[in-house]
């Protein structure tokens, strides 16, 4: 692995967490005036620099991948349930409904199907906000004979991690799209081309495709940035393609308000993969904090996310072999 690729891999993991933390105090707020954008980590419902459920669920996914790659959805479901039982500060309605049923004894398949029948149009961003660890576990296509297979495996596990809690076609395809874009960015593809190639690589409902394709051309005032997966992807793509630095991408997106932490996590993963760890402001990295596992008293800092990124990247082994990194 060359130095720049390692920098991008680490940037993806740290960037997602930083985006989550920067957006945390702005969650549920109105869009900030363009001349008064929040650029520093602030306290909100949590201390400044603290991650939320977006990154906590990503950490559970990462640990599942380190134990089982390809992904074992039953293992992932149980890790999500352990997090659920620990009492997270925040949890989405869809995720809560599914995990409560699993905790009560249903299989993940039964639980998510029942919730989907109850809310068939539910298409929240709960699976796209956490999906980035899959991209890091499948980044390595250095063997040209396996490059197509690795991308297919990346897309399959991206969809599968969504299906554990979010079955809607937009959520499943949105997760695959985000990770395909990260995959191309990690390999040095320019952001505009990475988004275009990801759109080409991923099958998705046409309304979602149109939203993503049109996102760079939207006006700031027209971006809703809600918890709807289409809005989150729209904001993240808009921020990535209308800025030239990691910092500006995050600042522009989290200041849209609404579901600022989730959109921040998604654009943070994308922009981190595009610009690399060194582009993430040191002041943000030094403020980042995360208790993981919940209730353990163990506080993660930026270096822990770097170590996690390195561990996930090391799982990108020859395709024929199922891997375990524990």
C-alpha cells in the first residue's frame, strides 16, 4: 500500500467520525446563515467533539467485519443489539424498532421484514451513515484479476449491512453507492469521476439516481438535509463536489442543519477518502472523542480510528479466502 492510499483510508475513518461530531450540535437546527457558519467543534447535547449513533453503529459494523469478512449479518445484528442494550444517547426510529424485536428474540430477518411491512415507505439514512467500514475492508484490488470481484463483494456487503435494519431499496442502494464512491476515491479517482463511476456501478431506483446526479447543481437554500436517505446523499454529494478541501466540504454540509450529524458523517467519509487524513484539520482531530464500547469508559481518540482503519484495510486479502482479523 502506498503512502497516499493509506492516508486516504485513514482519512475516511477519521473523516466520518469528525463529520459526525462537527454536525452533532447542529442536529435539528435551522440552516445556518452563509456568513455565520459554524467551523469549530461545539458542545450540544453531548460534549464538543463527541460522536453519535452514526459512528457508534459504524464501529459495531467495523468490529463485525474484523471478525467475519465477508460480513455475517447475524453477527452484525447481535453487535447492534449489544449497542442498543447499552442505551445509546440517540437512535433512529427504524433502527430502534428493528433492534427491539431482535432483542426480544426474533431473527434479524424476521425483525426487519416486520418493521418494513409496518412502514413500507420508510427510507431513513440509518444505514448509509454507518456503511463506510465495508469500503475499507474491500479497498484492495491490486490483483487485476480480482478487481471486479472485489467491487462486487464490496457492493454485496454494503447492501447486506443495510438489510439488517433498513430494507427499503433506496437505503440498500444508497449504502452501495456511498461505498462504491469511497472505493474509487481511495484509488485516486477525482471526486466528480468517482461519483459518476459509482452511479454507473450501482443498480438503484431511478428517482434516487436522479437526485444524486442532480445534487451538485442544487442551490444551498433548496437542500432539505433531513433524515431521508435521498436528502442525506444529496447534501453529501453536493458538499463533496462543490468544495475543494475536506474542511470546506464538512462545514458547508453540517451547516445545512437538519440531520447534520448523519450528513456530516457521510460527507466526512467521502471527503476523507478524497483528500486524506492530512487534510483533516488538526484542531478537529484533537477534539474528537468517542466512548466505545458504550458504558466501558474507554475513550477513543483520532489515533484509535486510525488504528481501526489500518485493521480494516489489512482485511482486504485475496478474494477467494474468507478472512478473520481477530
